[in-house]
């Protein structure tokens, strides 16, 4: 600190202080120079130091710092006037550099194009299956042909084609698959040991298949057939034919006229077709269909199914649990010894369970109005039997009329109802009345269906005069369904 003028002069004697203020830095530069230097330089004008090139002050990050306060200058005595130097030309201001150009944004690359999906190759077409070639029938290795006389024609161990022609011929095929044709006349044809075809054609012929799966066709005339061993097919044609299936599951069709068919030992199918036929299943579980006209069907020893078809038929189930359906017209049906289902169908039928616990139905349950204009007789026989007079959908023997008194033309007459063991099944869709039989009808208890008009007679329990139904239906012989 300068205390007085003397100290100040001493300083001037020793040096001359040039003070330069760096405004950009906020600092004070003091350069000391010797007086001699200053005097030596007085002759020449002092080249002023060009101002420093000011760099653009970077924009401070965060708050601007408070600048250092500038010290007041120390008063300096006025020196001898220095000649005013030529003014230093103001340098061209440093051009502000062009701002660094913002680089073009890196172009977003085109998205990699999704490659076209690899096309699913057309499925390799499934080659058309190689058709199984029809087996080329081997030509018969031997061919025999008779004449108009009575010939004896015997084949070989190879495949034979034998034709009898006219006359009453005897033909035998022996070992291979033979084709044997009797042609005209009353012929006897034996199939032999393999799968043979026997054709009787015209005349009253005898055809026997023997061993193998044989086909026998009688043609016209009254023919006799024996299927033999294995699975045989017997076709009667026109005429009154007699057929025996023998062993194996055979198919027998009597054709036209009145035929008699016996199934044999195994499970056979017997069809009477047209004519008054007799069909017997014999052993095995057989299927019997009488076809048209009036037929007689016997089930045989095992569980059989018997269908009478058209006409007045007689059906008997025999020993096992059989199913019998009379079809149309007035039929006689007997269940046999076991627990059978016996259905009369349409018409005035006699339906008997015989022995066993049987289910007895007099009507065709699939008709629009079951029991319409028919009077069926139901006989249970021994055992605990069920007499069906209706099902879940409808009441049987209801003629749907509104007369003062109706039902005289359609009802079930139950001959042997035993309230201690038998059951009457009624449709729950109806309301019933139990009363005495109408005058002129079999004496017993009548079952009426209540209607908006007259009550409808649907059944008579012949001989039952003390039939009562209490409030507890579980302890009565009536079952509603």
C-alpha cells in the first residue's frame, strides 16, 4: 500500500507498471519494465499489443460463477506526454466460424424386406392307388359236357366246368373249385371238396355242396339242397324246394312256392319268401323270416328271432329266450320254454308266452294307432308275465273316437291274469277306470281309458272279478310307464 507521495515516486523510479486488464479472464496483469527500457523505447512509438483474439465464451453449464471484482487502478502520475501513436487498426473481427453443421441424421436404413415366404410346395400328389386288378378267372382246366342222354360226368382234381345238357345227369366236381351245371332234366350234382357252384336249372334236382363254401341254386322245379360243411348259400328259385343248411352259418332262401327250410347246426338265416313255407332254425341262434303268405316258423334250440311277415303265420320260439313278431294278419305265437318277447303285430293275434317270464304285446307298436280295429288274445302261461297295454307315448287299443260307447272293436283279452305274480303295463299318459266287463263280453274286469266322451275299452281280464287297486300303486299289479 502506498502511504505517501515519496513512496510512489520511488516506485516510478524503479519501474513503470503497465497494467493490462484481461477482461475475459477477470485477472490483472502487471508487467514491470525498467525506466531505462522505457526511456530507450520513447523514441519509437510503442506498438500496442493487439488485443487477444477473443474465443467465444462457452456457454457455462449450470449457474454463471460470480466474477471476481476488478480492483480499482492505482493512481499513476501523469508521465510526460507520449506522442500519440498511430491508431492501431482494428483487426477484422475474427469471423465467427460457421456453426458446425448438424450432420444429416443417419438415415434410417430401409427395413430389411421380409423375404417372401418360401412357398409351401404343393403336396406331392398321392398317386392314385393302384387298382386291385380283378382276379382274372382262370379258365377251367378241364371242361366236360354231356349230351341229351343220362350222363355220368366226373371232374378231376383241377378246376372243372361241367355241363350236363339234356337228360338226368349225375355230376361230381371232386377236388378243386368247380362249376357244375345240370341244365335240363332231373340231375344229381355233388360239389366235392372246395368252393363250388352248383346250378340245377330246370327239372327236379338234387344239389349237395359237400366240403367248402358252396353256392347252390335250384332254378325251376322242386329241388332238394344240402349245404354240407362250411358257409353255404342255398337259393331255391321257383318250385317247392327242400333245403338243409347242415353245418356252418348258412343262408337259405326258398324263393317262390311252398318251401321247407332247415338251418342245421349253426347260426343260419332262413327266408321263406313267397308261398306257404316251413322254416326251422334247428341248432344255433337263427334268424327266420316267413315272407309272404302263411308260414310256419320254429326257432329251435338256441336264442332265435322269428318274423312271420305277411299272412297268417304260426311262430314257436322253443327252448331259449326268443323274439317273436307275427307281422300282419291274424297270427298264432308261442314263446316256448324260456323268457320270451312275443309281439302279435297287426291283426287279431293269439299271443302266448307259454313257459317262462314273458313279455306279451298284441299290437304293432310302430303303427300310428297301435291296436286299432283288432282284438288280441294274450295268454301268459307259467311264470311271471307282463301284459303291455301302452308305452310312454300312447295308450294301446284307443280308437280315438268320441262315441257314446267305444272300444268294442279293439281291445286285449287277457286269459290268465294272476294278480299275485303278473303285471299289467299302462301308459302314464292316460287316466283309467276299472269296472265290470260290458254286457255281452267275456266276464271279468274291464279296463277303460277315460276320455272327454265315452270311456274307451282297452282290455278285459277274463275271469277276474275281485280286482281292486288301492292308493299304494307300488303294491298293485299295475305298472305305469
